[in-house]
């Protein structure tokens, strides 16, 4: 298949060395026989959501290596818009994949994730899309590297499954994208080194919904002036700690399962809510 690969961390360094997760996924997809073109931000654009650049802003486009394009200072959504307008102007890709993101995009974080919103942008063009994120276990670099390889392999297998079970050439129902989060499970700690053992495979895969708990708490502390007054504020961040409900993406990751959540491109609501609104109006 012809695959557009993007992310929100950019393509940085020779061969993507500064962003090894997207490079690992690109290589795994190519090894599986797919034609992969990378169009990604030229700089880290994490947490940019669906931001787009509007005129009269300008973007600098570079091609650091064959079939790799960078868009600076473009967002993930800018990268997808540019790719469809210029790189895939004559023929749309069969699939858009965004990732692999270092760090999960679970629950309401999907609203603010550049990784997820790049995939949702592709749905506007009628092209199926998958966002993929990898749990990051702190400073355990050996485990992260192994998990990166495993998660890239899982996406290759997922693409194969979508191809095999597609109906009338449709990989995913129109207007629906998949948000994939991959867990990292550490083996028993090695008593000699004090480090976890080799990374373990996930316990399985779950079809999930988005966790509706608040994913993070932001705290703003004034570094000049008084609280609640004009001045400079330092931003603090604490991840949400509420128990995850069964069936949600957060719970799946906590239980050691790959989470696959279908997301719709549009944000309108079902008929029952429309009826409620008409009753008010």
C-alpha cells in the first residue's frame, strides 16, 4: 500500500536518528512491502492538537532524504494538509499513520495530541488513518528500544489485518480512525543489575473507549506579581490519578493490553442529544 507516515515529534537528525520511533515504524512498514512516504514537522510539535498555519504565514519545506519531507515550523496537521496538496496531489495514499509517539495518548489527552489530530486530519480527505503511541517507562532505555521494535511490528500486523478483512477496498469504515496505545511490560528485575528483565509481550489487545477522567491537572504559579493578577506564571503539570473504568483505553494499558480506540472525524452527536436540543430551542 501507499502509506503517508507522519507524527508530532518531527523527523530530526540523519535518518531520523533524533526521532527513532518514526524511523523504526517507517523501516518496519517498508520491510513489509509498503511504499512509505514521510511528511512530518521539522521540529517537535507535541501537544499541538489540530493547530494549522494560516496565511500569510509561510512554511519551509525540505527533503532531507528520499521520500522524507519536513515542514517547518508546521504542525502535524500542516504536514498532512501539505502532503495531500503537494506530495499526493495526483493520487491519495491508501492509509495515513501518525506515530509512533513516545508516551501514550489516552482518554481526553487525544483532544490535545498532535499525533492523534494528524490522523483525524487525514480523515477529512476520506483516507483511513491510525494514530499510534507507545508507553514510555522512564529511563529504562533498553526496554524502550525493544518496545519500539515490538510496537512497530504490531502496527505492521494491524495493517495486514485491515487489508485482509477490508470490504470493497475499505480498510476502516469511512470517517473513523484508530487510536492505538501500546504498553511496555517489564520482565522480572535482574538482581545483579537492578534493572528490569527483557520486555514482555502485551497480554493481548482490547477494543476500548476513551477514558473520560481528567487526564491532567495544570497548576499555574506566579513568578512575578500575585496569583490571579497579570504577570509571569510557571506551569505545573500533574497527571490524573483517578481509577480507570473497565473498557477504557487507560484501563487496558494499566492491565497490560494494547488499546485500540475507534475515533470519529466529526464531532456532532447522536440523535437523542439532537432531540434534547430541539426541545430547548
